[in-house]
C-alpha cells in the first residue's frame, strides 16, 4: 500500500505540479498512477498469488492485473481526465490513451517480472519489507 501512496504522490508532484499542471487537475489526474499500482496489489492479495511469480498461475495473474488491466484503466483515466480538466484536447484522447497504455505495457512486461522474480526474494530474505501492515 505504501507503493500505491508513493505512486500517487510521485505522479501528483513530479508529473503534475512540476510540469506546470494546475493543482486541481493534478489531484484527480494522478489517480491514474494510483490505479496502476492498486489493481495488481488487490489482485495478488485477493487471489493469493505469489509476488515472486513462482507459478504459471502467478505469472498469469501478474499479466492480466499487473500489465493489461491496470495499465488500460490508468491510460483511460489519465487521458480522459486531462481532457476533462482542459489540459489536453478531446481530439488527443485516443492517441494519448494508446501511447500511455503501450508504453506502460512494455515497461511492465520488460522490467517488472525481473524485479518481482529476482529482486523480491532478496528483499524478503533481508527482512526489509513491511509484512501485514495494511491487513
């Protein structure tokens, strides 16, 4: 859950405020990043998936909820709220949505599985993660 909060704050400040976006638009636009982290978190918890992607089932849960669904919802939210807030034209929503989704999908498919599979076990063994804090 700390990652969800961090994603929202990071987007709000870094991609929103520091880019010159009005605070009001950034407040709700940044929820796109929150959804992109919250959706896989909830899916992994509710479906009792292993975040180290130890089984084919875990990999499929990651693919569906941590690559496709979360990035699609984030892209739809982000592109439409930018237009709704007057920060972008409604004519740009489709191309913005596609670019957002495609870019995040590639990053999610290339970087995240490596981190989950090979870095997470080291973090767990070192005992530096927070367990059951948000239960």
